[in-house]
C-alpha cells in the first residue's frame, strides 16, 4: 500500500471502476480519482482544500439530473 494513502473507495459502474484515493504528500492532501475502463485509466487530482466546492458542484449536477426523471 502507498505510504501516502490515507483512505480509498471503489465504485463499480457497469464496465467501469472508479477509485477515489485520499493521499497526502509534502504539498498537502489530494483526492486522486481514477477511472478504469478495460485497463485504460484516466486520473484527475482534486486538492483537498476545494473538495467541498467539488462535492457541491457534483450535488448541483445530480439535482439537475434528477429533475429530468
């Protein structure tokens, strides 16, 4: 296990797997979000200090998406 890994979550969605890893390094904490589709991986890094804004934006998107159902 990575020495800088503080917490990890895994989400299965169809043929995709999402990994959400909270990590810490000398510059601070980040959430590393990785999408794995049949072995092809894409990753983004979200600084922990803006995680609240990131989650709020996702909540707004979900609310808008739910309106169409």
